[in-house]
C-alpha cells in the first residue's frame, strides 16, 4: 500500500479491493486506497478518520462502520460509491474492534468493545438506511473477524478474556456455535463466505502468520502467510483472498495474495 497502516478495514475482491482507515505512524487516518490486482491507488479519504473499524461491500460500493477516532469510540457509518465517502446513519452502539459482513445495503456488524477488555455480543443489521439491533453473539468478543453475508455470516477468533478460537454462524435470526479454529487468536482477518471462509494472521503472544480455511463444518490448517502480522485487513474469497496492512515489528504496508 502507499500508506502503511494497522487497524484498517477492507472490502471487495482480490483483484478489486478497497482499504480504508487505520492508524499510521503518526495519526489515526481516513486514508482510502483501491487495488486493481497489481498496484494500490490513493482515493478520497473517509470523512471521519478511524481505526479498529469494520467494512463490508465491494470496491465501488463499500460501507465503513464503527471504530475509534482520535478521541473516542464511535458509531460512525459511511458509504463509498467509488469516488467519495458519504455519512450515513450511525450504529446504535458505537464500538471499536468489531467485525462486519455483507454488502453496502445489507451489512452486519458484530462484537467489539467500548472500553478495552470489556467485550460485546452486540449485533446490528443495516438496510442501506438505518441500523437495527439483532440477536447477540453467544460469546462476546472484540478483535474478531467475519465473513459472509447479512443473512449467512460467520464470526471467528478474537479476544474474550483471552485469545479465542470461537466460531459462530448467523442465519439472519440467531447465532449458533460452530467448530473452533485450530489456533486461538485475536486481531486476525477474514475473507469468503459462511461455508467457505479463510482466516489469516492475528496475534498469539506475538504476530501470527497462521492461515486456516473453514468448509462449513471444520477448520483446516493451510500454508502460513509470508509475513506474520496482526490488526491487518482482508478481502476476497476462500480461494482468492487478499491480506493487507497490519503490524509486524513496525506498521506494515505489506500486501499478499492467497491462491
């Protein structure tokens, strides 16, 4: 990426991705970049700079929500049309280090925290106009990852008083416990669908390069990322994913493709 960042969010596919927000070496930023499968290009900044936010949608129709500004945890939501960001209705519960799934007009937000080490089960759905409270996660977590759609989502990993391997599926009404990941970790990234997800990176006492895929029943360990890192972002599918940004021993601009 042109600007190294951690705690950023992503949307889109491996060859048409969008990265937005995060923390740079000097500040919380609203930086947005698009990826065409070869290179990153600077785009219009978000209206509200944030880190620890979540994202959903595509490169030209993305949604950013939640996160932490320079001074507080926020419920700020913005939509992106491929050119500019527009302010939308706030989350009902402002929070940071949450996860997201779905599209710009049918998104799902889940987990996070308002105060560090105080995790939330909170789930909200977005219909393109407003956020609505939905059934809570069974296990409150922050620093988790998500995949899938609004009515068929997957949450995995995170922090729940310690590193978590917890996986839950959402059917549009309730969350159900699923098989745990093989490696418990927080600050990981995800891609794919509810029945074909990919989990990569994270933190387990140190930055992790661990990669696992989920087939709807169980997690399987796959080849590690080249660069271990946490608080990174992801986009794409289980078989064609993109990992970008994060923190290694320094703030990273590193991008990797998964095939």
